[in-house]
């Protein structure tokens, strides 16, 4: 009798594990399929200067430390906020697809490492009304920076994935254009 009960428990555990795996992996609802192997591509316009800046230094950090060249405008503790337009192409007049809203904190005493908290709010196309949450450590000295997608809203509810960003045309003092690729799974 004990062998039959043990066998039934083992068989039940295997079935339960398989059901959880296949339900998670093969979701059939519209919300699950929206995050399955989705790739988004856009350009973020980050402007610190001009008549309508979209990013601003809110809290200046401590006095700059010299970098490898002996000077630096980067300060440990700088806090900046952003409400940057996201567009289909790199030109300012390119069709808008949404906004990048969030903040960065300079967390490195030397170099350009920031803690980033940002929402990518999609306002056009098939994902309009949805957003993605990005939370990451970003070293802006790298040619390609990777950030983590930790969630979302609307069609991106429970999203997971990563974003790769590259400076397209960027000046640290003025801002510029950043190319962004988002991969969701």
C-alpha cells in the first residue's frame, strides 16, 4: 500500500511540474503573447539645453574628481530626471512613439556609472497605452549598454527582458540621441 501511495505522489508531482512548465511557456492569452519574443526599436532624444529641455540635473553631486584626462564634469551623486521623446528614427522630426520618463543617479566616484530607473511609455502603434519598466546599472562609457526590463503595464504586464542602448549622436553637456533596442521574452 505504501508503494502505491508513493508512486501516486511521485506521478502527481511530475504531472504538476509539467503542467506548470507548459502553462508558463506556452501561454495562449493575448497578454502573454505580447511579451513573447518581442523586439522594439526606437531613438530617445535627451536634451539638457535649448528652449525645451527634456532632461534636467536636479541635484548636483560633490565636486568632480579628475578622470584619466585630468578633468571631469561628472559628479558622484548627480541626480537627473528625464521626460524624453522616443521616435521611430534618429531625426527630431521623426514620428513619435512614446516617452522615456525616469531618473538617473551617478553612483561611481570616477567614470560614468549611473543607477537608472525609467519607464518607456508607448503612445503609438499596436502597444499604445502600455509601458515597460527599466531598472539597471548603466556605464555610459561603454559603446553598448545593457539594462534590465523588470516589468510593465498594459500589453507588457509581467514583461521580462533587456534593452541595449548606444549613443547615436550625443554630447554629455547638451544631450543628444540614443538608439534603443528592447528585447522581451
